C-alpha cells in the first residue's frame, strides 16, 4: 500500500465499511461519513481502534 | 450540504477533442472563461480569451487571417500569443493591447488547457489515457452539454450503482447495485479509485451486443478518478469464472476503457466529454455505431437526471441535509480531493511545485462533509 493511501472496504455480506489507514490501523464503521472522518483524523483515535 | 458549485482553478482541464480544433475558430467557455480555439499553420492548438481588448467583441465571431485573428468589429489583430499586432488607422499599438493566451497541451486525443493565474504545473502531471489514441484500440466519443454543476456529474460517475436504476436495458443489471465496492484515496498520486468486481452477473445489452457474449459474465469496474477533470473506468468483461491468467495476455476477456472529462463551463453547467475505447472488433463499424449510440443514450439519461437535480438545487436552496450511504464512499473521497484543490490553490503568479500532481494534497485535512 502506498504511504498516503487510505482504503475503505465494504465487507461482502454485511453493511460494514472497514477503514484501513496508511499507518495500518483499522476501523469498522457503519457509514462512509464516519469512516472517512476516522481515517482523516490520523493519528487521533487510531490506537484504540486497532 | 448540497453538491457545491465551486470548482478548483490552477488546474488542467480538457477543453476539446483534438479533432475539434481546426483552422476554424471555435468558441467554448471553460470554468467561466470565454475562450476561442484554433489550430495555427504549424498545427499547434491555440487558446485565447474570446474578447477583443478594445470593445469586447468575441474573437470567435471574427476572422482568421493567416496566424492572426482580426476582430470582426474594428479590426484589432492578434497573433497566437495574444499580442495585438495591428490596430485600425494608426501605427502606434497601445502597450495594453493584448488578450490572454492560455497554456495548451494536446495528448491522447484530448486538448488540455490550464485554467488559473499561477504558472501551470508541468505538462507531465496531466493524467494519461493512451488507449484513446493508441494502436490496438478503437474509440468512439462525443460531448454533451450539461446544464448542471460539475459536482453533480462527479457524484454520478463515482457511484455506478445508479446504472441499475437509471440505465437498465443498456449498462445496468441488478448485480451492479448489489455488489460491494472498495475505495482508495491515494493522496500521493492524487487519485481516487473505486473497484466493483462482479463474479457472476447478467450481461447487459451494451456488452452482449458488442462482444457477442450471451451467458453470465465476470464483470469488473475499476474507476480511476484524477481530480478535477479526468475519470477513467477500466471495464473487464469475460465469461463467468474466467479470470486473468497468472502469466501472459488476458486474451480471454474483452476490455473497454471508458473515459469522461468533467469540465466546468460555468458554476451551473459543464461539458460532459465521453469516450469508449475497446480492444476487440477493432474494424467493425457496426460495433462502433452500436457503442456510440448506446453510450450517448446513457449519457443523455444522466444529463436529463442531473439537469433536473440542478433545477431542484437552485429552487430549493441549501437548507437540505444530504444523506450518504455505503455506495457514496468513493464520491465522498472525490469531493474531498476537489475541496482540497480549491483550498490549496496557489496564489496568482506563483508556480505549482515541480512534480506536483494536480490532485496532490496534504494527508491531514478537514473531515469529509456530506
């Protein structure tokens, strides 16, 4: 993964969005506003979500 | 928040197809700036402000004489650099007698123009789409005027689940809306990628007619958006279960490269350039006609939808809380990159950092709003 690439994977069979930060931290969200807000807040909140 | 009417300046935008620029004068407004285009005697595409400095008469309604334009009102004459080289009745040409000339780059059959007051970023930062002009591909294309803001077209293209509902019978099947997507926002490259890969899907008429496939298909839609202007959709169609081989060419599949250039005309209108390139049936004019007619129909369905939305947005005003769901993940990422381009616009006269991609942005940023 590129150094500044943020990824969001819509988990098949669910309504969940998995956010994957460029630092490797992951976060499971229920909507796209929530997941992008978390990704863009790096590093805030990332340790707790790991 | 509704899709905004702003668009970034100090960016490269597609202004025309190369085939549109001839010895004749072509008028086109890009990002609110009225321009006149033509191709000079050396074959170079030229873009000038479409207003005579004297009394604002449109140069596009004037006369080309050699490599100059002679204003059709009083005869002020401009060369390809925008310099006034003759005025009527006197020898002294006022020092301020010039019109703005715009940087132009022609590549991949597209004519790009730099819109902004900063020095243009290097031509090498303009995204490429070589298949639209390369051997081994056949391309059909068109352009439809859109009476809607740039951001509405962006929303439309970044979420292809609408194909199922708006474009049924052409490119939409139930599997498009039912298949989850993965999204990447690549800040280094300035690209948003959205991937939807359908393992076992119905074959829509657009692909059944053009490829001859009749059964279920494996259908991949890989979007690559280069803000603010170029949208590429890498489409792979194959019989269900046929995946690319580990080695060698992917010759059991059909590849279609769909492109859109989203160019603002004004705050409330846009030029919707569309291209469809294929790597099969290269010499088959029937396939070309079918794909051109089908894609134009699809684009006109989008145009009708977005024109309606523009009317509603203008009528209803901004007091409206938009709702976004999973299918909007890519569109929200694209909006954010556009917002950063607007916020990070360089000051007039400054130079965009060498090597900077048009969409490059700092990683940290304001949260996405919807």
